[in-house]
C-alpha cells in the first residue's frame, strides 16, 4: 500500500515530501546549534587552562611554531566574532576571547591560527573558498530577490515561461551560495583538527584538556553543518516548485 503510494509520486512530489518531513527537525537543529555554541563556550570559558596561557599568547605560540611570525594577532569588537582575515593576513580576537586563559577561548584562538596556517599552506578548500567570495556575494544577494519575483509573477499571471525562467535563475544563484557553504565545511573541520593537534604539541593545553576544547570546536562546527543542511532543504523546495511548474 505504502510502496504503491510512493511509486505513484513523481520527482517533484517526492522531493516535496522529503523536504516537508525534514524541515521542522532541521530548523530546530539549526536553532539549537546556534544557541549551543554560546552555552558551550560560556560553560568552558569559566574553566582556566592548567598552563594558564591567554588565548592571544596561545595563537602567537601556534603561529610561531609554524614559522608564521609575520601574522599579527589583533583585537576586534563583538562577542565570539573571532576570525582570520585572509586579505589582511591577520588574526582578530574578540574581547571575550583575547585575554581569557580558559580552554574554550584558547581553542577558538587556535582554530583561527589553524585558518592562518591553511592560508600559508595554500590549503585547497580555503583557496577555492577565498577565490569564490566575490561570486558568492553577488549570488547570495541576487538569489532570493529572483525567487521572490518569480513567486510574485506566478501569483499575478500564473505559471509562465518568464516566471519559471526567473525561478530557475534564482535556483542557479542559490546553488552557487550553497556550494560555498559546502566548501566551508572542510575548511572549518580542518582548522579545528589542526588547532587540537597544535595546542597539545605546543604544550598550551595538555591531553586531559582536549575533551572540553573538542566540545567547543565541535559546537561551532555544528552551526556550519546545520545551516548547510537547512539551506540544502530550501534549495530542494525551490527545485520541487520549479519541476512541478514545468509539468503544468
Ligand atoms: Zn573557522
């Protein structure tokens, strides 16, 4: 009975059912991941590391151990806004991170140092990611307006060749943005992997402190993963609309 029901569905209907089933759980996952990164950081930010290096010092030690003496560690505004800027070749640590001696803050600083090392080594996925930034900025800016225009055209004039072409263009630009989110995943996971290894190798934290450091970095990685999956569902939804319009 159920198998007959699924056999009777076309591709657009199958995609829509999958998207509908996954949408709410993935939305909740995305929200929880965003909240969790804050709560995990605050929890482990209260625990000082045994060797008591602050995170600015930790980032400096990691960079120096890789010969990256020319990459400065500077301050930036905001909370958990720590980042590595490939344009200025500089690590920026936020007020909540830079002077903290907690395992959480050190892990964040080491992760940013991981990005600087990826850059210096021409790490494949970071290179592709940096190269695609201008195209992605344009694509993400134009994708949603095109999709909204297509929906308005459909509502006013019904499904036409024009509304479907505008929708297809929106889907193509949205796919470029999604590809960027996908390339970001190995970049983030790899920076965390490097951070964990280099923190121990440089005696900044010891092996017993790896678990909380991992938890902080994994919580941050989950936000990237969940927003990628959520955006993938959005793309599939638009694709299903496009496919069912074409049948009309
Ligand atoms: Zn990162």
